[in-house]
């Protein structure tokens, strides 16, 4: 049996996805990953995106913290690249 593909945006009702538990890779900025209220809100949005209103237990979620930085060209300050998205 082939390994499930990494999915970022998917129609979870399609028959191809229903065959395998979908896997979703989620990259969080540190400001969300380590703030319980923000993390819970993000998790709720992820559950809704997968078609579930209360949970995402049927989806294999891999959580990563952002390691991408960006330099502001005006101030030359370094910050999390995902924070501005």
C-alpha cells in the first residue's frame, strides 16, 4: 500500500482521500505554537478546514514550528516569515 501524500489543501470528501487517512503538514509561527489560546483557535480552524466542526481526529496532523526568517529591508530587523501571512 503506498504511503499517504502530504496534503495542504484538499477536498476531504473525495473518494481518493477517503481511501487513506489524510496527512496534513501544518507550519505554525512560534507566536501561535506557544500561545494556548491562539493554538486552540488555529486547531479549530484546521478542524473546520478538514470538514469537521468539533475535531480533527480523523486527520493525521503534523505540526511544525516555523524556521523561516525574513529581514525587513527598512529596519533590517529579523522576524518570523510566517508572522506576516
